[in-house]
């Protein structure tokens, strides 16, 4: 019952209206205001106002009997849901036409901070759902399970999707158009270096979300800053390119070159530093890492 009330509230009913409607639906017969208040928990002082609002919304009907008595009959649930769907679609179509006209060009591109895992994933869902031309992701299996339904819809509507997937990708292969498994180096080496599962989502080369998740906690940023978008896209492109090269010349050959070339050794000298920074800022249980990661 609580879940149904919450869902009706999300669709525009107040808590009292949802409770009164569910009481009418569950009664199987018309009820007067007193009976609705007694069964629903809606206060008697507000039950008639609540029922009047339901009538005004078309979710209930008044039945006038003898001596000015009024009973209430609910609109059947299926009819109510269809009406809500039509109203929602009409509103969306109207807003799609009118809302962009009132948006002012941004004077700056601020970075919006995301401070928990659920907020980060919800914002990532927004970015994926908004894509229309192209989509770039760097993602781990745990987040892929959450985002894959929306990614699949993006592919189905023609979005050119490129995914760098850390870990086995068998379960995700039918979800996206171009998915590459991160095998060089192994995902556990990337985790040791970063200290978290790094999530990067770029939509239409216009907006970007970057975040990290570990042990149920998360952090992240969202922005439309072109420089941040460009860096994120190039990061994913280079990661994908490295996996393609490793597949072409062989992982062992590339690993030998990767660990012996002095210039690459110099570039890898700071490995593990991101982990220490995240640990210093409160990312839980970040492992200590040295400079021996083959990534």
C-alpha cells in the first residue's frame, strides 16, 4: 500500500488523495466521506476537501442520493492510469516545444558535485537517457547492470555507443553497439591504481559525468564544460585504442614493451597517486598501491 501511495504521489496526487482513492478502489462499492475517513486514515476535517479534489481530477465521481447524501465512486484503476499517461504525454510534448525557448545561453559551465553513490547513478542514467547522437562510457560490471537497460534503448534509437568495459563483458555484449573489454591491464590492476570503480559517461559530446564507486559509497561531478567533455571523450577513445592494439599485437608482447620502455616507465612513475588522493579525501577502504602496477 505504501508503495502504491508513493507512486501515485509521484504522478501528482497528494498523500491524502492517494489514500482516499485506494480506499474507494478497495471498497468495491460507493462510500461516503465518513466511511472514507474511517478506512483510509484521512482526517475527517479534510476528507471532503480531499474527495472534492479527486472529483476535480476525474479520479472519482459523486453519486447523489436521497436527502442530499453524497457517495463517491472511483474511476477504475486502468482508466486512471491511461488518463495519467495521456496527460503526461501531452505535458511532455508541450514542454519539449516550449521549454527550450526560455533557456538562456549559459554564461559559464559550473561543475555540479555528486556526493553519494545513488545520486551519482541517477545522474548517470539522466546523461545516458539524454543521448541522441553518440555516447561514450567507461564502466564496470556493477554499474553496467544498472545502466544497461538505458544504454540498450540508446542503441535502439540509433545512438553511436562506445563502451570501455572493465571486467568480463559476456553479459553486456548484446546491450551496446561497440563494447570493448578492458584486458590490458587487468581490471584488478586498474582498481589498485585508482582505488575505486571509475565511471565516465559522455552524452553527445556535450555533457559529462565522472565519478568513482567503492563499497557502497560514491563521489562524482557533472558538467557541460567543453574542456571536461573533450578530456573525457579522449580518455575513453585512447583506452579503447589501447585495447584494440593489445588485441592486434598480443597482450604479452605489449606488456613486455609497456614494462621495458623507459619513456613509458617514466609516465607510470606516478601510479598509485590517485588512490592516495582519494583515500585522503575520505573514499572508504581504498587500497594502498605502489608503482608496480602493469597498467
